[in-house]
């Protein structure tokens, strides 16, 4: 193709950029901030499993019921049979914990293992990406690092399967982009594609990007054979996923209805504009941007010096806003929409460019993308600060629930909650109540997960909530063979689920 045909702005240039890897523009990055970004990603990926296990984050929100189902030995029956498109979470985190409890009888150890495995998905993504990237392409780790440090941490603590989507997407993309189709590599690509396909239904948004990777390689003569060998490794898991979604019918219509409503709710705009971290980051970015414009236009500062000053102000404003309004809890659930939307956008950007690193002061070929890493510097302090606030609130909640489960007074300051069997509410105090991280439909099941020795005498519930994933008829099996629940926990939950005002008909 002639140079004239590839002139900037021409249609041939656009098509060549889209489909021919040889014409990919370069993104230049200063080596130090590049290494700091990847280093922060590695550090937090290493810390995540320990944090999940230490704080029992496996039990937060929906995870309260997930953990209860592991203890009951009924995860598939109670829950995962309704999610045939999300089998990766069941196979990689839930089932191993369930088997560990069945083999050892160690219920607490099983929940710790579940927390370690679920919290370890970002580390899995990092290690798999390192294995998939050639030695000379390790700078491409900036893409999963950027994705994790900006949007991935928005969902920290919430047991969303989109964490698996995020963790499997990047190594799969790298395997398809750089793999040679040798047997070991094909097996690894097949495994990654299976994990990605069965992570969450939102993975379909990234499929066009993965398909583009194979198409680009197929159009290049020297990589066509590898692309043809790799294509089945991507297609076979997708066909298996389509078969599972159309053949494995969920047994619980109430759960199917609730999941369907959640899927429609997923893309509601309020999950973006109501996100506390994004609000605070917006204030910081706005203040920094205004300062940059003022310094460059009014004071005549060099753009680089002005950018550094603006970034420092933006981070300072964002950190000062940490104690401000609200606590980032329920928004962690809604934030997965931003993750699912931004992931394919970043994937496309990575496919259409090549990252190069250079020392500070050295010329960087192509587009200088270093300023984009300023977004990490702005968001990371917010993530860490809001994460610390969330962990403190979660710790207060679990401590108070343990006290109630052991026979203490009910939750203070929450008239919408009740204790079963009935108990007096705790005395109101001047402090804000610990119940800022409760999740209404999972509250009763916390009794089996959080009670001392797993033997509660009471549980907390929301009387207005009418969704109980376990029916009275099924509650009889909670103390049956294979169950890890204590007799006391099984009897309490059975009494609650079979109370006249809680019972619902069989499907």
C-alpha cells in the first residue's frame, strides 16, 4: 500500500489502522509512571486475597447467601443452577470451598478459602497476562493495570462475577494477539476463553474486540496459521456457553425473575451519576482542569509544569472529599456497568496501538499517552480511602450482627429491620448505626455465617423483603446429610422460613 494511500485521514489509512497490525500507531509512555502503575496493580492484586479473607468479604451483600449455601452444601441447588452462564465463579471459587468443607468439616476454613479464591481473581489475571505476553511486550500490562485501578476497584468487596470477566479478558486478549497456537498455548487459551465465556453475561460486550484480534492476525500472512489454530479455542467455549444458556433451564422462577430485573436495571444511568467515587473524582478533575487552563493561559506556565500542579491539586481535592457525603456501598453493585462498558473500549484501544516506554526526557514515538496515567493518580487515593471506610463499616456491621445472633439487642436506629425470634431493639446512640452495609434479602442467612461457633439464637431480617431463595420445604434439608450448618442454625432458619408470613408456594 502506497504512502499516499495511507495519508492521515484517508479511508485506506483508517482501514489499515483497524485491520493491519503493522500500521498500529505507537503510544509512548514515560517509564517511571508506567512502572508505578503496573506496580500498584501488582501490589493490590497480591493484597486482595488477604484482605478478602481477613475481613470476611465473601459474606458482603449477595455473598452472605453464597457463603450460607457453601455451608449448607447446597450451592448448586439453591443458587448456581439458576446461573448457567456464570459457571466460572461456581467452578473456581464456590465448589472448591464446598469440597474443602465436605472433606475436612472445617466450615470457617471453607469460607476463608472461598474468600481467598474470589479475592484472588485479579492476581490470576495478572499472572495469566504475564504468561501470555512475550518478553518484549510486558509494557502492555499497563492496560489491565489501568482497567483495574480505575474501574475494577469500583466494585471492590461486592461479589460480582464481573471481577472474573475483568480478570480473564486481558490474558485472553494477549493470548489471542501474541499466541502461536502451539499445544500448550492452545490449552491455556481454551481455559481462558472458557473462564471468560462463563464469567458474566456482560462478557458479550468484549467479544467483538477479541474477534477483531483474530481477524487482524488472519489478514497478515505471517500470523494467519496461528490465527486459524487459535480461533477454535475461542469459539468452542462460546458455543458451550450458548448451549448452556439455551438448554440448562433455571429451576427457580423467582430467582430467574429477579435476575432478569437486575439485568435490565444494570445499565440505568444513575449507576454512573450516583457513584460517590466518580462524583468526588469529578470534583477533583474539574478543579485541576480549571487550574491548568488558568496557569497556561494566564500565567504562561509551561504545559508540563502546569499539568503537574493541576494533578497535585486534583488529588488533594479528591482526598479532602473522602470524609464527605455518604459511604460507597450499594454503588459497588451498580459500578459493574462502568466496568463492562469500559473494558471493551480499553481492549480496542490496546489492540489498535502498541505501547512503548522511554526514560523521562527521552523522545517518545507516536502519541504521548503519559498524561492518561494521571487518572490513576487521581482515582487511586479515592479507591483506597473509600475502601478503608467501607471495610470499617463492614467490620462494625459484622460485629453488631454477631452480638444479635448471640442473643443481644436488635439493630438500633433501623425500624425497617426486625429480629427473629422477636427481641427488643438496641438503644439508639448519637453515632451513626453500623447498618449502612446491610443487604436486605441476605440478612437472615448471615446468622449461620457470622454467629459465634455457627450457632445463632436469633437472626435479623427485613420484613418488607419478600424474596426468600430457600422455601420452607427446602429448609427441612438444611440439617440433612452433607450439611455443614450446626443443628441450631438449621433449626433457626427453618423456623424463620416456615413462619406463616414468610412461606411462598413451590414453583
